C-alpha cells in the first residue's frame, strides 16, 4: 500500500512537472520576445533608465490593457550594456536565440553598438531599429535592408535646425550674412552634422563655424571664449551627457543668450537642463517626441500600469519627461510593426524576417496616432523599401526654467538636399562592401 | 592682449578646479604610497550623497556633515576591507584594488541614490563680474573665483593640519617611512583611516564645486582625468605641487586650445595636458615638487 502510494506520488509529481513544462511551452508559443540591450548604470544611465523605462511601460500597457498584440503577449529581457560596444555585442549574441522565435528586433540606443553589429544583424536576419541615432545613410533601405534609422536622421535634423533658426530670423533669406557656430562633441556622432550644415551654409549664405569639444565635455572654457571672440548669431549645440549642462552654464558665464542656442535631440532632455539651473532658461532643442503627461497614451500608462504597481520607473516624476516619452515612442513603433507583420503572417510570434517586413510596411499616419493616443506626441511616419527614415519631421521645444514648452510645429527636413546625400553615401558603402542594392519595385 | 588675458585668467581658474581633485590623490599617495584610482568615484559618491540627503529636506550644513560622515565611513571600510588585508603587498596590488574599489563605489552610489542627474546650487552665480567686464571687457566668472577661494582655504587648512598637529606629523612620518613610523609606535591603520577620511572631505568639497558647475551626475568621475596630468606635473606627494600643477595645466590647455586648436581640428584640451605632462616627465620624473627618490646601491 505504502509502495503504491509512493508510486502514485511520483507519477503525480512527474505529471505535474510535464504539465507545467507543456504549459510553459504553450505559453512561450504565444509570446513575442523582445531583447532590450539597456544601460541603467554608468555614464549614460540617466538617459537609458528613462528611455527603457518608457518603452517597457508601453509594452506592459499593451499586455495589461489589450492582452498583448492580437492575443500574443509581449515578453522582454534586459541585458546591461553600460553603453559599451563590447557588452552590446555580447548582449546581442546572448539574446538572439531567446524566446520561441529568437530576438525579433534589436534596438541598442547607441551609435557605437549599432556599428558593431551592423554586419551581424544582416547575417542573422534580425532587423535593427535605430531611432534618432546610428548611420544616417542606412535610411537607404535598398542598401541597408536590415537597418531602420526611423523617424528622422541627424542630417534631416540639421536641416530643420537651419529652418528653425531661419524662421526666428524672419525667413530663410534673412540667414544671409549671419554666423552660426556648431559646438559639437568631438566624436563620430558630433561630426555627423558638419557636412550637411556646410551645404546649408552654402545654400543660405551664412557663415558656419565648427568648434570641437573633447569628450566628455565637462570643461568648455576655451570653446566659449572662442564663441565670445567669433560673436556668432546662433550656436547649435550637438552634445551628449555632461557636455550639455556644461555648455549651458558656460554660455551664461560668457553672456551668450540661451534663446540663441539650439540643441540636437540628445541635448534636449530634462537631464540636460535641470543640472544647468537658471542657465538653461530660454534654451531650445530639437526632438522627435515631445515632453508632457497630457497625452492619452501616457495617461493610459499611469492608469493601467502604475495604478497596478507594475510601472518600471523608480522615480515616477520622470513619467512624461523627454527620455521617458522617447521610450514610449520606441514601444509604439515596436508594437505597431509587430501588428503590421501579424496582419500578413498571422497572429503568432514572428521571426526576425517577418518583423523586418512589418517594419518596412509600417504606416503610422495621423489617424493611427490619434487611435494610439499619441496625436502630437510624435510625428506621423511611413516606412518603405527604399526609405527607412519615414518622416524626417522635427519639433522644437523651449525650456522655461521648469519644463519644455512647444516652440514650433513639426518641421519637415530639407529632403531635396538630404536624400541625395543619403543615396550617395549608401552607394559608396555598397561599393565598399560589394552589396547589390535591392530593386524595390520587385519587393512585396 | 585683452583676449589673451581673458584666456589666461580663465585657464588659471579652471586649473584650480583640477587641483581640487588632484589634492585627494596627493593626500592618499603621500600617506600610504597608494595611487587611489577611486578618487574620481569618491568625488561622485560624495556629491551624490550630499544632494541625495539634501533632497530629503535636510538643511545644507547638516547635509554636508552627514555626507562627510558617509565619506569617513567609506574610508574606514576601505581601510578595513581593502587595504588592511593587503599590507606589505606591492604597490601595484594596492593600485589594482583601488580600481576594483572604483566600480564598487560607483555602483553603490547609484544603487542608493539613483542614476538621475541632479542640479546643485551653492548660491554663487556662474556669471562674469560686471565691473570687470564693463571696465576691461574681460570676463571672469564669480563662481570660478569663489572656487579658487575655497581651494586656497582648503590648502591652508591642510598645510596647518600637516605641520602643526600631532596627527599631521604622524601622517608625515608614515609617508616618509612606514616601518620607521611603526617602530616608534605610530598606529599605521589609524593613520590610513584618517587620511582616507581627509581625502573623503576633499572629495566632498571638489564634488560640490564641480557638481554646482556641471550638475551632479556620473560624469563627476571623469574629473579624475583632468587631475592626472596635474599630478604628473606637480608631483604625487606635494600639496603645493597639486595647486601649481593645476594652474600650469589649466592655463596652457586653454591657451593651446584657443591659439593652436584650429590648426589640428580643435578639441585638443583633452590630450594636450598629457603631452605637456609627458614632456615634463622627461625633464623631472618626480614632477615639479615631488620628492627626489634616491636609492642606495
């Protein structure tokens, strides 16, 4: 009797284990895995924690409110890169086989990591989305089928900066004879704007003065003394991290008006202005998303995620900040691309190739933005086989000492100038790497 | 000429800021022969702790005292957990241990207080002095002048401490010869604890000055990069050397960036001080004020 009961116990345990394994496999079969190569410690932790926090919160919202995407739940796992290229590659490798279909999309939030895995993503057939960073010429989808520098690139942004400055001067024709200094982080990222701004200077007749700031940019006295000597009408700040508050403080120190400073979107977050204190008041920066909590999508996150104590942000006051909302934009694009791909391939977890198709057919128009509760939150966009940028629009916001306030509408890039530059650069890359560009007329 | 003067004055004042961080290195090296790689992390941790306490509504001076208390505790723990087990190990071992300590301090500080970037106001505006600007068109920052004043005060206090107190004399004795100091009954471990606490105090002051200048963020750890050429130039064991080295590095890097930068693509102020320090090393390996090391063969 005792032996029989022991056997029964063992059988029940085995059945239970088998059952739970089977249930786990079934659950995994209906889950879409997203690998998140985040950075929450180190020099850029403030930006990383905000962006990845917003992104995770949006995916939690989709799971909590909608039960996933057409019944497919989103799952994710973070891998700490510390914004370090080697660690980024390690995270890429570690995550690529996770989930029932592997990591479906890779978004490293680092230009360095982007370059490090550029060839790998094509070989592994995992699309890489680089919103607001990475290689600008990857916007030519014929040469870079696996890379998506979405919404707007650095080159597009630079042309909108000139348009914005022109509008403040009373029209583009008023730029003639003006002087614009370009204070940039002395790195590949910082140099990205130079070529297109030089072309803009020729087109509009302004003088362009580039001034390099060595990494990390926590000392800029020499550059600002040169600015005092050059007496530019405007300063474009193309910085990252500590370089930004240091520049704003140095501008105040040399008496340069902050109202005449325009920042790149990596110089335009609360993390850049709050440390600068009063020195940041009046400063304007570019963005492909806006700040604020008064958007239905952010309110929904607060209602459905934070009220259920499932929010990702430790500091809840950061919900609605520039970086947080940028993370929500990443979430929206990821989810909408999955939704688009599901419409073609079925309501199931997708492979990297299927996800790539979804990204390449992504169309978030004004109507869809409204449905998502993101009207005015980000620009509308439409990705195609040849155009992996999809929008080019940029909005400017001004820091009033406490928060960012809208300072412009969405400004279109000078695509007549930028697109040929992208195609020229991509063609050069294709030649170097022996890539035959895709014929988009034959793509489905 | 007026512009040259402005660049020079600005550079000298910046140099004093570098000296703040260099002082912390000098103190520990002087008393223990350890090159403390974690000094930059200590600056960051001290400033972050101060701001973190301040955010809880604690008054400024109490927050300062509490943050100093945390730095003293950190120094004592470092002595107990890191240094004591490594007594009599080669200097390179102690140096490697401080590299590990850097990561521990950075991670711990961010773990406790969070990774958010914070602002810090000390009530001194970082603006040019108006009358000087009006009279000579030379911009000299009020904040940089304030920082220089604090540095002068700090150096004076440290000099008094080293020259005129029993602990100071004991510190100097330990710095001269560990074995000899031990043989006359100077407690080495107490001395190390004290010197790490003093270095923690210097890190706190440096953190507040740099934090008020650029914000309290992880980038405060990078201030150590600015202090290294100052140390090479001024000598690792000299407090006046840290100040003079800072002044030389600050002024020459600014003059080089402004007058030579455009010929080599700009942004040279990150490496120029190192080149200059290397050139000095060739002439005076012990630095301007460092102790000449003579070995009996």
